[in-house]
């Protein structure tokens, strides 16, 4: 019974987490429509295995159900963490990329050559989208259209500003493009420095909240060897305590993350 509850709850929560927004662009839904179902399957399998194992160890289906729920959402949580890390690395790479663009323009390279050079000599996190730009431009020869495709791939406010600056320089000319790019690189560095200081100050709060959420469940794990004690959680009152504790921990943790999350910059030039 605990395994079934964990399996069902995990699938339901994964469906909520992976549901596409009705306002998302159609191309984004088309590209990722198979991804949520894959993660739902992986999460459901992990949740089912976790629920079975914990139920077998503790002998309490309610604890197994909660473990199954935690296991079911683990793949999506890990994926979101990896995606945040990728975006952070990409953001940190922009100042160097803009500096290289400015240097290439100052050295007399054409705009297309300057942008294409980032595919080989630019920062590692940004090489892939600029390599795709190089392929687009070499196949079509249309600089502005290739820039628009690059903007869609980057999906980044800083990338939007850089792309728009390059597009305007191409269409109307821009003798001060190199100076503007250097100024933009300085602005990005200042913004990242400020954001980094705020994140460093908040990190201890986030770590403390995670420890506070994990502590009671670690105690429950340590108690699993005492059958008489752990068996009380199989009674109706114990189940209510477990469910109430799980809901309280989940709500408190999500509220903490929402309150401590720094606002993301909007893509005003998208």
C-alpha cells in the first residue's frame, strides 16, 4: 500500500512540476514535449523502488510512501539544479565573450567573423550556440536572420542586448561598437559582482533551511532499527504526524526558496 501511495503521489507531483505553461512559446513546447514524460517515467520508477525498499526496512507503509514521493521528485530536482548551474556558468562567461567581440572588432574583423570566432575561441559555456550561429550563417549568408536564431538559442537577457547591438551595427553602422561592447562588458561584471555578494549572504540561510528540513527525517532513519518505536508511525495518529510533518517541511522549504530567490532579469528585447 505504501509503495502504491508513493508511486501515485510522485507521478502526480511530477506532472505538476513538468506541466507546460499555456503562455510558453510553441517552439519550446515542441522541442521539449517528450522530456517531461521521460522524467515522469524515471521518477516513478525511482519512487516505486524507494517506497518498496523503505517499507521493507521499516515495516511502515506510510514512511515508504513518503520515501517514494521524495524519490519520485529527485530526478526533476537534480535536473533543475543542473540547469541553474548551466545558466549561472553561461552568465559568468558573457563578460569575457563581449570583451573578445570588442577586441575582434577593434582588430578590423568583420561582424560575422567576430561572432563566428567565439565558436572556437570564446568561453566554453557559450561555444555551442555560437557554433550553431556559424553553421546558420555559412549555410544562408544572412547575418541578421542568423542573429535572430542565435537569440532564440541563447534565451538570455544579456545575449539579447549583445545580439541587438550587433544587429543595429550591421544595419545602420556603428563606429563606436567596440567602445559600446567594452562598456557592456563592464556593466555585466558589475551586475554579476553584486548578485554574487547577495547570493553569498543568502547561502547560509538556504543551507540552514535545508538542514532544518532534513533533520527530522534523518532522525526517523536512525530510529528505523527500533521496531517498537518506528511501528507507532504505522498507527493512524502516527500517519497523521508523518503526513503533517512532510507537508509542513515541503511548504516551509518552498516558501524559503521563494523568499530567498533573487529576481531574474526580464528579456525586454526578446
